C-alpha cells in the first residue's frame, strides 16, 4: 500500500482520455493541438507535393489519439476544440495553397 498513488477525481484518466472536464482535459487537448502543429510544420518541409502532404494529414498525424479523445472524453464546448480546428484549417489551407471560406470549411468537415 505504500506505493499507492492518490489521484484526485478531477485528474482521473483512462487509457489517456480524461474522464471529467477540467484542467486535465484542457491540457490533453492542448497537447493534441501542439502535436498537430508540430507535425504539419515538419511534414510541409519534408513532403514536396501537396497531395502527399494532404494524404499524410488525413490518415495519420495524431488522428487515432484525437478520435480516442473525442469518443471517450467529455469535450463538448472545450475551447481547445476551436484551437485544434483552427490548426487543422490552417494546415489544409497551407497544403492546398488556398484560402478556405467558412462555408467551404464547413462543407469540407462534413462526412
């Protein structure tokens, strides 16, 4: 019992996804935003063609972690979602060398 670590209810995570809204959830979303931002900067330098970069963005860079977080954590109305969305929109604009209007971005986001 001496090696037991006390964790407050607000800080509980399960498989990397916070179970309750709060600072831990905010920090987790901010970490995903930083991952995306860093990945986009890195692969834009490495991948010469926009089509390859777009494919890489779509199928890999932190997508499994983001999907897990969206499915398992109470992320509704979290301000970091807007930040993540902004990073994703900026990445898509840089890769395609276009400027997306709000309507185009909403249509691109629909399945």
